[in-house]
C-alpha cells in the first residue's frame, strides 16, 4: 500500500507551526526520544521515558512531575504538569483561570505512538521561547500509562502494524487487564490513579486518550471520536460532534498536512456503501467514561498500517490541533462544562419524567455523511467455518457514506432523588467513592417509600471477560415502604456526577456494578433457587433525611 502521508511534510509544518526551526539552542541540547534517536525503529522503555522527563526538568522551570499511580510490578506512572507559571496543587473548586487539559498515552502498550508524540509535545512546548499554549492552558501528560505492559517489548507484539521493527509492548497491564475496559470497575492501580489523581484532583476540561487502530484500510493517518454515551451531557456531546471535531479535523489537514477521518470501519467490507461504524458506547472505555462525567473527551486512533514515523508525527500534529482549538475556544468549553454540572444537579434534584437515564440505545447515522479514502480490498476465502481473509490492494477509492456514530437513547428509566444501598458493603461504598461520588449515610432510621427491583432473571456470560462473567438482568419494579436503619448509605442523584451514579447503580445499566458481579452474592442465594431483590433501592421523591457526608 502507499504511504498515507509524507512524514517530511508533516515535520516541516509541525516545526513551522510551533516556531521551533532555530528555536531552542543547539540541536545537541534538545533531548530526543528513543523513536527519534533510532530513526523510528524502536520505542521507549520505562527507564527511557523517565530519563527523558528528568532531562526536561533540568532544562525548564515550567515542568513538575508527580506519580499518578504505582503499577502492579512497582513502576511509577509519571504525570507531567506543565504550566507558566506552574499551578499550585489544586484544591476543591479551585481554578486559576487556565483550562486544564489531560493527555494520556500508552494505555495499550502495543500502541506506542502517543507515548513518543506526547513526550515530543512536552519538549517542544517547554523549550520553545514563546511557551505556546501556556498562557491559556495547563497541560497534564501521562506518556506511559501502562508502564508494565510497555516494558514487555517484543517484535511479536502487534506484528501486523507498520513498525517499529524492534517491537512494542503488550496490550494488557501487569494484572493482565485491558486498562481501556477498567473505567467502571477500577480494579487496576492505573485507573484508580487516573480517577483520584487526575480527574478528581485536577478536574480537566478535556481528556485525550491515544491509541492505534486495529482494522480498516484507508489513507487517513489519524482517526478520532468523542464520548459517545447519550447519558453524558447532551450539549457537550453535540458541540464535540458538530463543531469541535469537524473544525479540528479541518485544521489538522490545512495547518499540519495530516489527513483525518472519524474512527470506525465499514459496516460491511463487501458493501462499503452501507456505511462506516464507530465503537460501543459503554463507559468501560475511557473516552465514554469521561463524557459521562460531563467533560470533553477525544479518542485518538492512529492508522495501524501507516509506518511508525508517520503515525507518531500524525499523533503529534493531532495533539497540537487539539491544543490550538482549546486555547482559542477556552471560554466556550468552560461555559459548557459549568452548565453541564449545573443542569446535572438541578435535574437530579427535581426528578421528573423528563429526567431520563437511558438503559438501551440504538446506533444511528449522523446528519452529515463521512468521506473516507479507502483502499479497495480483496476477500480471500478460507477453509469451511473460517472467516475469510480481507486483503488490501493499492487501489484507492473515495467513499462518501453514512457515518453510524450517534448512539441514541431507546429506553429509559426516571432518575431517582437518591439511591439507597440496602446492604452494608464497604467494597461497594469504596468503589463509589473512588469514582469521586458523594456518598452519605443516615444518622437516624427512616421509613421510606422506594422502588425495589425484583430480580426475575440473572444470566452471566459463559466466557470470562476481564476476569468477570458479565451479567444481564431482567426484573420489574415494585413500590414498597421499607425501614432503613441509621448508617444506611445514600447516594444522591443531585450531584454533578449523578449520571455516573446512575450508571453504576441502576440494575438495568449495561455497564454498572451489577454487570461486573459486585452484587452477585446478594441476588443469588446459597440455598434457594429464588433470586433476591436487587439491594439498591430508588428513592423517587425528595424527602428531608437526617444524614451526613462520608469523608
């Protein structure tokens, strides 16, 4: 296949855009990543990343480094904090007028472009005389999020992708978990560190998560998406879909000579005209999880079949185009985020039929079609019962087709006033608090009219997934009056993360704690065939309760 883009063109545009030709000192003074040093034949190990960061610290007063997590195998996961001036450690509700942007790379350690690109970005900003972006933005960068998987480098990892020839790391972390499926269950130190030390502590306006694609054949070097779950703030979702991402895509090609297209693949390779389809909406994926927290999120997926240098430079240019947009439109972004939080609290404080939480979705095409410069493919039959091989040719065909990227709510339930936890389970309460949710407890007993979910069927997937057998539940609600003792845990829906609380606790949620087996022992009794009532009750009507916040 032909190269999707000329790397030399992207490099020239990149340096001109940042004013780095002849910028910082002599060339030998500027630290280089392993990718650059090796002519893009290799990628950085953990020690290389830390060495590069320490060199930057020695060269710039505008960089501070924190440890956002310690991996299972004992490696520090570094968080670069870049600002002019450097921000003080944040306190609750504190902002200094600058927008916080978080860039995450290497969550899958076989997908290493973002690691190299984010290190290059940090260097080029810190060593440029004008310190681009830092008048408006504070940057948080986690270049090596999956530190354990990163150092298991082998040429046998992802052999189908276009380099680097010396190999890459593994998809999973030291627990053999896919970190981009852990946003709900938070079983890894990396995801717990992300939530506690980045999302709760710094509350970034925007999160960028860097990946590499796994499939479709096309010329565009960069593909992208936004938070897709319709339970996130609708105004933020629409703004990203209709304004932000189209403008970033256009600027990426015009300013940085890097072609891009919305993330996905053909619905049917045999019939491309049927459309281009995105990924699933569940918040186990980081991009969707951030959207559920009413924040902006961008998924970066670099084209797997481009050569390694083109992928790294495409990723670099995409990050710069994103920062260009955020610096220019910061006030708009901040207003949308503030309004999303305000409406979340107001909506949840006054439950109504209009305040709906979606439990089923359907995928629809966007209003505007998508244009992709695809390589024609050949279908090679295999043996009986085997999937055919799809082989790309050098022939390019331009398709303007429907883009199925709009997950729309199909069935919903009403938001309650609060969720009442009917069991004293410290593991579940800890999990809720790890997400940053407000959790309270009754200081006096109360008789409450609640909706109880009577479980009629609980089916677990036969095949384990991320160490779990995922549940699907059926049941029906019944209204009852129940006495809850002092010490009972209450999770108000009237909080900025009310949609996340619902996702975790609604029994019919497609990615909640019930799905991930946290409630199995309460629903399936040891000595009876009859399934028990789901132990989270929905308090539908506002009521004054004697309660206190769990600290």
